[in-house]
């Protein structure tokens, strides 16, 4: 027997939770007991799922999808989603629990099977992982480089490929819909109207627990408040920012202030006032073309590191 639907998703984009929702609330599937939440807050607990809903990670190519003659749901990722996903992906994906906000980050072979970082850290920083730990300042720089050119982020590159090669009967489900209950319900209603899932959406209280379990949900957008404080020369304590947030602010600084590069040290700025003063008094004799930026004033940067390494 074929599948009612196939769910295709990148790791960290809540495909397991969507599988649970459809298998649990579709009138076309058997009753499903229990909830999928683990002690870590992820949705990886083993339940007696039906065989009618298939959830899988896409292949690396060229045959990205399986069961292409059956209906599909593709969970999509937008550039605006990257900041939030990157903050907890290393912790939640396959329950890897790698905290990138430590001063020294040790990776494992299991982690590197999920995250294609080995070659990237070797080419960018000369670090052999998992044998060598990653100092926090390089971890921050790694994320900063991805925020400087979001179009080349692994999530975004893969998303483009999947959208290009998706099966003909595919519903695109934005990952950002999971992070807001109203958006989640509206997307499910749209899915219901365009499929044969026959979902009973009368009680979605399980989504409240899902949101509660998402790491950093209560600080999802605080980095934008920090940026506003820098713009307005206001004093805000930023010592609680994690490495990904620090990287996002670093990328924002380098994009918006010419010829400046954020220092490569484990410690980060403690307040927004400190950043404002640093920007104000950055010595002109240290200013130079930033090799991290792919463009400068809309023109391709001839000093861009990615070009120089080719």
C-alpha cells in the first residue's frame, strides 16, 4: 500500500513533529497513542506510527526524493529563518546536544554525519574535526560568514535544490509556520484543503507543548532589539547572547560599517554602548577592504576570500 503523504525535510526543521500531527489527527490513519516528546524537548520519541505517513531526509542527489509519484510535503527554509534555526540546530538535530556557546566545542563523528562541517573547518580555519576542538571565536566567525552571505548557507542551498527537483504533487510548508500557533493552524488548513489528509484540527493544544519545548523560543527575536539599541546608541546588556546571536550582530556590523572587521576573540562585547564606542573610535589606519563581504556597494568584492581561494 502506498503512502497518503511523504514528508521531506532537512534536519532541524520539525519534520518529526509534522509527521506526528498528521498521523495523529488524520481521519485516514489509525488511532495513535502517546506524545513524541523526549526529555530533551525534541520530538524523537518512538511511537507506533502507521505506515501511511512517510517522513524522511532527502538524499544528497541527484535523486533527492523517493516515492515521487505520491503526494509530498516539503518543509521549506527561508533566509529569514536561519538565525533561529542555527541557534538550536546543533542541540536538537538527532539529539546531538552540541552547545556552540562553550569556549571550546568538541564535535563527534556522529555529529559530523548530520552536519557537513569537516571540510568547511579544514578549508576555512585549518582545523581537523573531530580530532581538534573548535575555539568559540572561530565558531562565531563560522556562523558570521554564513550570515554575511545567507544565499550560500547549507540550509538555503539545499532548499533551492529541493524546490527545483520536488515531485509534481508537493505542498510547501514553511518552517516558520511551526513557530507561531496561528500560522501553524492556517498552514495546516491550507494543506487540508489541497490534500486528502482529512485532518481534524479542532484541538491543537499539543502545539503549545511543542512551542514550550523549543530552545530559545522566548528570546527568538532579541537580537533585533540589540541592533536597534546599537543604532540608537542605547545601553543594553548583551552578555547573555549565544554564539549564533553574536555572529549575527558581527555580520550586521560588517555589512553596515565600511572597512571594519569584528575582533576574533572568545570574549564578546558586554553592552551595546561598548559596540557603539568601538565603532565610533575605530582607528582609520586599521580600516581596509573586508575580505568577508561578497560585494561592496553592490559591486563584487575582488578581495572576497571565497574568490581568492579558488
